[in-house]
C-alpha cells in the first residue's frame, strides 16, 4: 500500500491550471462533464484579470518562496479567447511564467503563426472524430519550428481504438519534426463508461510513443534542469521503498483513493475553475475552505490565505497533475512516533529545507 507521495516539482515553482472557459467547437462524447456546456464564456475584463493574476503570483512569491510559475491554460477551447495574447503578455511582463496551452489546435494556421511565440509549451489534444489530423500535424510543426515544446496527446477512444492507433502511426510518418506523441487513457464519467481490454490497457504502459529529436533535446536541456520537462512526476513510498511514477501511474493502477490524506493542494498547485474560483480540479476546497475568485473585483483586497496543506475529501483523484502532488496517508503513520508537518508559510524553512512538505521529523 502506498503511504506517501513526493512531487518532483521544484519547490520554488507553483503550478497553476486555469480552465479559461467551457466553450468548445468540438463535442466529444467523453469530454469531462462541464467542459463544453458553454455557460462559462471567456472573461470580458482582461485588465482586471491581469491585475488579479499578478497579485496572486506576488503573494505566492512573498509567502511561499515561489519564483517560477507554470501556468497551464485549459478549456473548453482556450484559443477561442480573443484576449489570450494580451493576457499572456500581461503576466509575463511582471513574472517568470512558463505558459502551457492545452488546445484542440483547430484555430487557423494564420492564428498559430501570429500567436505561437507566446506559448512556451503546446499540448495538442487530438480527438479522432472531430480533428483534422493533417492540420494538427501542421500546427505542431509550426510551434516546434519556433523552438517551443510540443506534445500531441492522442485521446484513445475505446470505441474507435484501431483508428486512434492508426493516427499515432500516421503522425509518426507524416510530421516534419520529431515532437512528442503521447497516448492518453480516457476516464469514465457520469456521462460515459470507458472500457478497455487488458491488451489495450497494456498499450498505456508506455504512454510516450515518440521522443523529440536528440538535437531538440540538447538545445532544450534547460527545460529539464528547470523542471519544465519531467521524466517522472513524483516518487511514492510503498513497503518502505521509494519508487518513481509517470503522469498517469496512480490512475492507471487505481492507486488514486486519497480521501483522508494530507495533500499539498493550494501549496504546490492551484486550479482555477471555469467560474474563476480557486480550488482543486476535483472540487476540493483549499485555503481552509475559504473561497477566492480570480474574476472578483475585490480579489486584491481580500486574497490573504494561509498557504498550508489540505485534507482530501474526494474518494478518487482523477486529475493526473493532482495525483502527483506531495501527500501523506495520515492513517498509516506509525503510532507513538513524533511527527511534525513542515510549516510552509515560513519561507526560510520552505525554500531551504531538504524535507518535503509532507515530510516528518
């Protein structure tokens, strides 16, 4: 039984995932509930948005020693936001922000040529029933040519398995450059049941189906050193031994029941929902259950949370980034030992200690 997880994320970094809207031009049957209903359009006041984001990043810099911010922009389809370019410029001007965008890639080639340089990491989700595969390849080649990190995620639809496998092979044969290709397992929801065969599940054992070229790797070793590229997302402890885990490990092995665990949500990572609320992507409340909203006109005057781990209240964690956050199974701690959680609001301890946030002494 896994008793603890330690994120490999550098301690001076904060991961932010922002669901910018739930407006999408695709209607995939397996889309996560709420992600394409269209009732949360893109923000209208981009200047307020920039101010609030910059204030939040300042707060984490001051009280948690965060110096680098990994912002992943999700949707819906985030590239449908007309002010996306202005927003990215506005936060990069004030902070060291590494911007990732998760997109279906459907915007025109002209759009990608005009805005691609603003994006540090492009994750293209390829949906076999809706996307134009040649267009997806063209977009990925354009962004790769800019020197950016590019990954195409092929969503492996169990009802169109053979077509998805064929798409992976087609990409390999027809792309101009060697950017990364990953296959992604779908998750069952209240809307749809996903059922894979044992043979199909074995296909996910090595989800990275193509590495980038050695030339690109050598030119971008700094991404590995800075933690923007991770071979392993976390380390976990089982039977007293530490092992390493890749992005989908806990979900694929169904080792993702963390209810009652102490988790570094709100410390290592923050999710911003479609409505602007800061929480866990699973709905888990953070900041001692105090609600904050990045779209609030009063955000700057009221955002003053204590940055500390939370106790998980969710039965199953189905968000890959959050499964890898540092966490500890409180029920498995040895009885009678003296154990203290590191107080992460103390910058000196948090930034300089070699002990994990959920480490014990």
